[in-house]
């Protein structure tokens, strides 16, 4: 049973693109959407029934107040319900040692929950940056990543380089507690993190493996490994 965080859109609609649930189901999981209700009792009751959590991407930015910074002029929209729900869930995931797959915004939430900081706008705050917000088509593998040898990510990719799709303008600046960078873009942006502790499965990726997973062996491997961990295998 895999909980997947929703988004909050116009007209007060909780929603999420179909790809997250389909990729989880393909890998053997039972997807359950998590509405953005930042209530500790509710989320605690839900987490007690889950075997793993997938923190989805978002078209919003995490409020920089959570990592002790003032808003940069290029900060995007902030959705308090998403921030608060993610951060509460991450507390409970850590307490319960639930397997976690954190994608794009989800990886950024994970980093901040662990005491890390974010680059609020790559284009204006990084020297010679790549284009990380590629736009459509969202399934195009627009840039390469370098993968750390000997990590879980190398096991899943089967090699030390890969090409990924990219749809973000923020990124990790200072990795949080028990988060080890496992992949980088050529401009130095951290593209993946893992938790090195042996009793945890935590994988964060800055790209979107849920998009066009049907055609990408690396993406399929990510979801299968996550479901294996949630199944206790």
C-alpha cells in the first residue's frame, strides 16, 4: 500500500497526473492518493496503514521560511497545504522507517525536513547552469547525470551515467542529515540523494521517472526497487 501526495490546484481541487499511480501499480504496489490535509492525527492514522510513501512533484516552491531564508525574487508560487503536509509526513516516515521515494519537489521537501537548504532559482543563483526546466515534451531526456559509483542508483541504472527528463527551477544546496548525494548534473546540481543507513530505504530524484516509465528501463527499476522495499523484500 503506497501513499502518493496530491497537488492542490485551481478551484480547490486535489489532483495528480495518472503516471505516478500507474508506475506504482506496474511495479506491484497499490497506489493510494494522499489529500493535502496537514493534520497530524489524520496523517498518523494513514501512515499506520501504509507500507511506503511517494512524495510527488509539484508546480509550487517550498516556502523558504522552512530553511531560514527570505524569498528570492524568482521564487515561484507557494502552497502552504503542500508544504505542511509533506513536512508532517516526513516526520512520520522517519519515525516509522517507511520506505520513501521522493520525486522533484518531494526530494526538495525531504532535504528541508532533514535540515538542508535549497537553491531558490538555479538560473540566477548558479554559475553556467544547464536548462533544468525543459518544458514540453516532458518525457524528453534533456541532460545527462553522473552517478556515484557503488550506490543504489548505480545498481538501478546499471552504469555511471544516464540521461533524464528535467522540470524544476530549484535544487538542493546543502544536503540535510543522513542524505548522501548520489548523482549530479554537469553544472553541479545534485540530481539524486540516498539515505546511507542500512535500516532505511530513502531515494530522492530530481527528475521525473514516472513520466514515460513504460519506455525507460531505469525508471522501471526505480519503481520496482521502491516496491520491493515497501514489501519487505
